[in-house]
């Protein structure tokens, strides 16, 4: 099954065909799905995910704090500032103010625009070329598109993580970089670590987004196909996209959380005079150290906000993207 069905339904001839309002036409008789102009598709993907980011950024702030809390410390050996999603939102809002709940938003929007513009646009290109029609093609296309997007947008995610971890000493967790803003963060990192310093932590970001992207795009496509075939709703209806995106969000939250924890730790760790991480040497080293010091559950720190953020973010971004692509095809 392919994401071509994001734009049109392709039911097979069955005993239930006579119930439909219009005659069923086999997928093969329809030819390739209508394609969106590639630059426009990249822009639509970026716009959809930026719109979702505005609503879900406070949960991203809380998620980052929970994942850094008790870093490489055994349970019970550190002070707990954040005890859950709602309590953490209240603590951040009370201490940092309402603006504190939107920390790193501009860097987050930059990351969403670049990463998801490349990711969704690349996946759409794979779909229009028929790559997703092959067995496993949807999964591999999603993973490849995610890896490319994460690689290009990594500096924005680095700065976003630094800014979202910053707070007052009373509730601080993880290393505090004390940047003055987005521009200052980019300049400071470049002057201290050089150009390669802006891509510090990318070895954790690429597998994170590969897993998340593959799970998101493959399950969204499959779920949308299943809903339309079940005749609960038309393939081009917003309800179909909403149900499919909800299912996709659950899959992404479950599969991506361990990679998300590792990525956050790699991005936020301090560096030494030789521009090497003081806490972790890479993805595998971080994975082993977290498991040894915090147990397997350490890889699922922040699971609550991860789920609460990823599910609505996936719902909103995939719904916006789907509806805008449908409108673009109609206008074309």
C-alpha cells in the first residue's frame, strides 16, 4: 500500500461495491496518482508542521526537561523538579512565565520547516515515482526521507534543545548553556566548536527521525487506506485523515521515545577543550550509560509528554499536509 492513497481512494472490486454511490474503478485503470509540484510539496510539508509546532511546543519544553532530569543518576539519588506533564507545565509557567512555555519556539519552527519540508517533500517524490508501491517501499522511503531531513536540520534542533533546557537554577536540569537567544546560540556554538559543532548530536538525531518518520508515514498511509476501505469515511474526507493521524501518532510515540531520550542527551551535553562530549562519546555509548545508570526505564523518560506532544503534532501536521495537498491537486 502506498501514500498515493493520501489523495485518492483505490478500492478493489468486491461484493460490497454495489453499496457505493459511484462505480468502483480499479487502481490500475486510474494510472498514477495526481502529483503536487515538488517545490510546492516541500513548502506544504514545512507549513503544516510549523502550524502544528506552535500548538505543541510547550509539551516539547516539558519533554526536554523530563528527559534531562536525573541524567546518569540512579533513581532516588537526585531532586525531582518535574513529576509529570501537568505538574511540569505548571512549574515552568510559574517559574519562567508563560513565555517560558514557548522557549525555543523560533528554533523549533526553523527545525520543523527545514526537516519536515525535506522529509515530507522527499517522501512525496518517492511516492510519485512509484517507490512506495514496492514491498516495504513505504517504510524505507519514510526512513530515508527522515534521515535526510534530520541531517540537514540538525543545527536547529541542537539550538532548540539548548534553549528549552535553560531555566532558573531552582528548577534547572541537565547542562545549562546560557544562550541569550537563537542567534547568540548559533554564533556561540560556531565560534567555540566550529562548523562541525553545529552538527553535534546528529548521530542521535538521524536514527531518531528515521524510526519516527518510518513509523509515522507508513502507519498513516496504511491506516488511511484501511479507514477508506472500511467505508467509514471517504478517502479525501478530513475525518479519514484525522483517524489515520491519531493511529500514526501512537505508533510514533511508542517507537521513538528511546531514540528521543538519547538524542536530547547528546545534543545537550557539555563539551571539553578538545570539542568532545564530556558525558557521551556517541549513540551507543549514551545508550549503554543510560541503561547502566538509570535502567531500561531511563530510555522512556518523558514518555507522557512525548505521547501527548507527538500524537497531536502528528494529527495536526499530517491532517494539514493531507488537506493542503488535496487542495493543491484540485487547484491544479
